[in-house]
């Protein structure tokens, strides 16, 4: 099967770029679009397959876990290529646990799936809680709760060896795992190692690699008590695929175009690289009092980091090849436009980063810095960097405790209760990663230098060490920490008597966070250093559901939930990089949800049909970008965000003739903003409030993933252990991620909102409907007569039609042309999916 894979993979590859040439430079000012880079440039999102989806750097849950829910079983993978989150809510509404311990980043609420990347055979979700099926390990009132049991005695004894080869995120993957099983003396152990690497011409300038490990040991004391210790972690390194302008794609006729890399000494080098490593040590104790009651406690410690590199420059031309002034569309003369199009097509330096030019400018830039490092009379001379590669750090320390008790209140009334405490410190700072041929860099704020020229201390990032000379590895710029604490006390109970059943869940969750500044900067000497005002929220939630068994195979259920959630710290602090200032209006988010469903579980038919309605109020956001009307970087502190998510989910798995099965998954959703939002506008470098504006958000669709998705497929398994499945997936009702600034009076006036130009400004672009075909084939060979050892071979082919124009996501830029109200001056950026991609794997179990 691996021989079959190779020619298909090679046929799907695109031609690599040519040799580096030299590029002209154009001087201009700098601009920033923080949302675009946050939402779209975090990682590559090409087509995926079953084995590789769980290995994304995104905090995205694996979807190939065994699921009794027919809707999730098919849509979890088939919808994943388009970044579809369940009901459009994202992962922050879900509760992810390992051995009953919450594994969630308190900074953004997302599950820490990437912390065990590559260890999929061990980290399989064993228990999932939904509105119609409770989990003993924990609750999630609006989303789902998933618990992964990684204790060695829960794993299948034996050895597992695996190798995979493909043409996307992982070119080569290996896995080695061993589990002893429980010995007569009550000992059990397990270990696993995994590694992956990739470099493929299908995504020029993008290389991923990673390694991971797991070690666990159990000691059973008697028949009811067991203690487990486990340590695991994953190192991941990935080059990022940048979002691109449609103009660039049209000119180059290449959807794999990535402006984030360039040639250096004949080799591709990406400026935007992410690294992360967050190992975890976990101790778990379980005591069973009876077959129906147990107490499980866990204690965990995690220390690691997430880093991301990028270019920084000082009084130099913008290095990004897709900067709007470098593009042909910036020219008003058609002849010049045509000439620039041809030059961009023929000269790689006009479309990729010019590393040679960065080195050349740095090596020719001789400069002197007086009173360097805060020492009077100390003068440093030499090659001062105009361009550097900076490293943006997030150092993470987490300690947490959780305890869960499950028991029986009375006949047929089961209950679970638990408590958890989580403490987290996230330290944010920058360091010099590469001076690009220069001798030093200076810790100055160039934007403060231009905006506040009469204040000599304003340019200092660190007043305690002014005019600091920076070398490789030195910290510079912002330096602060966010401290978080969250406790949770929860209870749930369920009963099924005859044809009627009910469940009740409630949670009380005190949550708090504050900022701790490590340096005093020249812009805000008093507000930048030290501890900020502490923010405290008492989150509350309740959920009640009831069900009616119609017969032995079908039932109806109805569930409703109410919940308050603390806002994220990044949406409360207006500019945590520079100061302690908070949003003027701070309130917890309120969520109400209702769901009505019909379930069928039988030997020939598994189906779930659900109608859901979710209303969220009082959400918050902060956007930072360059504002042309104010000629300054600004912060938009947005409050009063309301969203309505409603729709239909239907999943079906029907047995046809013999071993033929039909599988279908349908999601018809409608996600819109349904409140008018308000923004307070402040200058980033002075905190001066410029204006307060209303954002006319009502009835605007929530952009991002498709809101309508349909998957139809067939699968077959025969007596010779062959299995294959084919799925056709259709996606529609997908809009761009919007720029809320374009929906304000100051952006639209004096254009008539009902005119053609006004509608172009106000309406979001609807992305085209798309179809993806996927094929999966596997075969199992038993190597021994008793079946103790066996081989698994599999091949997964996604995007069978090799479509090159699949738009995964798109976003309007935050920067806006306030002079001419032209939305194309700062045009939207797009993420395109990969063409045909394949993974072949072979695994041996014994």
C-alpha cells in the first residue's frame, strides 16, 4: 500500500520556487493588523486525514475517538478540514480532562491537546459527557466534557510499532509504545515515544517537526486502591503559512503562495516559526468503595513554553512582500500596473522575503548610541540592526488539583461531585532571535519616538536600563505576566425510572486574573510595572434535562442550561503589553442554551436529530491596529457583544445489505451577532480616549467556518478484514471574519448606506460553496494463528478531486481607508486549503 501512495503524492506536489534573486526596496510606514495575524496566521490548515488531524499545533480536539454519537462519529473528521467547531462555539465551551484533571489553558479556555501531540494511541477519549449522556469525571454545561484515562493499567498490554508517510503536515511519522499489563504484585507500566518531520514542495517554506514521550507507572494496593504516576510532553516546531491577498493569488496563479518565507543561501527560511513544549507530571489516586462508588484525586504540574518568531524593524522599509504599497494595485497608471505584475511573476524577490537584503542593510548601517545601557558617557558604535528576527515568548507554569466522587444516592439515582483548583502564570516577553548580520539592536520604541518626539524617555521600553544595547538572546520590548486562578465546585445527578429520566447539573466557579508588569516603560512609567487591579468573577451555571424512552431503541430528550463565564484577560486589559488599563465596562458573559433531540440506537440504525438554540450576551473583545483617520495605533475596547447560535444536527449510521453501511451527517446552522456593540477608542501610546462609537452588528453573520455542512458516505468491512469508506462533503454559508470598524458611522459617513458603495462597505463577503471528497482504506493481517499479533495498513486520501481553490478561511483587514472609503485598498486575506493529500501508515501490534 505504501508503494501505491508514493506516485499519488508526487503527482499532487507543486513545483518548488526558483533560485533567489535580488529585490528592490520601497520605504514606507509600518502598519499592524493584530486580529488578522491572530486569527489566520497561527498555523497551516490544509486538508487533513484521520491520523494527522490530532497532530495540529492548533488547540483542536482529536476527532477520531470512538464515539457512540452517530453525528460526531462522522462529522468530527469529515467537517474538520473546514475548521468547523461544534455549533460555532469554539473549544472554550468544552471541558477537557486527563484522569479527571482539567487540561485547559486559563489564558484562552482552550484544551491543551497539542501537549500530547503524536501520542494518539494512549491519549484516547474514554468518556464523553453531553446534555443527554452524563460523564462521571466532570461537566460542561453548554458544550461537552471529555475525559482521557492515561493510566498504564487502562491500556492494552503489548507493543505497538507504527510508521506513517504522507505529503502534508507530517512527511514521516514513527510511534513506539509498550505496556506491561498488571503484574501479580500489582505493578503496571507503560512508555511511548513518537516523532515526525516534514518538508514538502506542496507548501513551500513550511517545515514541521516534533517529538513526544510518555512514561507511566501504577501500583495497585489491594483490590480497591491504585496509585498512578505519569509524565508526558510534546515538542513541536512549525513554520507558519500566512494568509494571502486574492491579488497575489490571481497574479501568481498559485494557492500555495506564502509570503512568510524567502531564500537564504539557497535554502528556504520562514520568518514565522512556532515552538512549544509543555511537559506535565501527574499523580493520580483512586479508591473504590464499591462497584458503584469511587473517589479519584489528581495533582499535576506543568512547566513549559510557547514561542513564535517574526520580523521586527526600526526606521526601515516594511519587509513584508505583500505590503499594500508594493502591490501592482497601488499604482494608478495601468501601464505601470502591468509592468509590476510581470515583474512580480518573474522576480521571486518581489513576492518572497529578501533575507539577503536584510543582511545587506544591517551590515552597511553604522551607528552610535550615546549613554548606552543607562551609563553616562558610554558610547557604543557599530553595525546597528535595522531588521531582526524577534522571538515572542509565553512561559507557562501550571499547578492544579482535582477530586471527583461518584456514588449512588438511592436506587437508580446516581450522582457525581467534584472540586478542582487551577493556578497558572503566563509570562510574556520578547527576545532577539537573530540580528541578521548586525552587531547589536537597541531597546527603543520607534512608534513612541515618532508620536511623542518631545519626551526623551517615551522611547524607552525599560526605564531601569535606558538605551539598552541588545545582543542575541537579550529580552526587549514588553515584559509582563498574567496570573490566573480558577476553582470549581460541581455536582450532577441522574435517574432513569421506567420510560422517564432526568439529569441535573450545577457548578460554582470563582475565577480571577491580574497583570504583573516586570519593567517600567517610558510611555506609562507608573501603570506598566507592578501589579494591576485584580479581577474576580463568581461564575455560576445550571443545567436540567429530561428524556422519554419511546421504546427499547428510541428516546426524546430536552435540555436547557444557564451559565455565566468570566471574560478572558486579553479582552479586559486594553493593552497588556504596555500598561494595566482596563476596559471601562467589565461583565461576565451570560449564556442560555436549549436543545431538543431524538435518539435511535439499534443493531441496524444509529441516529441523532437535534435542534439547538444558544444565546450569548455581554461578551467583550479588544482590537489593536493602525487607524488611518487618527494616524496612530489605536485600541478598540468592544463591549456588549451578543451572539445567537441556532441550528439542526442530524447524524445517521444505517446498516444496508451485508456489511454495507450508509453514514450521513448534516449541520444547518445560523450564527449571527444580535446586539449593537459599543467601542471605546484609545491611542495605544498615550491611552488618550479618542471617541466612543456604536458598532452596528445586528444580524451580521459570524464569520469563519461554514454554517452549513453535509457529509454523505458509504463504508464496507468484509470477513477478510478489509475496510473502506468514501465520503462526499458539501460546505456553504461561509462568511469572512468581519472588521467591526467598517460598521460604524465614522467609517461609512458620508457614503449613503443604501448605495452600491455603501452596501459594499457594510455587507460581508460570502465565500463560495465547496465540495471535498475523501477516501479511506485499511487492511488488517494477523501474523499468528491465535491472533496475538497483527499488522494494520491504511491509506487516507483527502480532496480526491485535487481542488486547489478551497478557501478554508478569510478575514477583512482591520486597517481601513478612511479617506476614500475603499475596502479594496486594504483588501481581505485568505487561507487556501491544500490540494490532494494522502497519508499511508503501517502499524504492528503484538
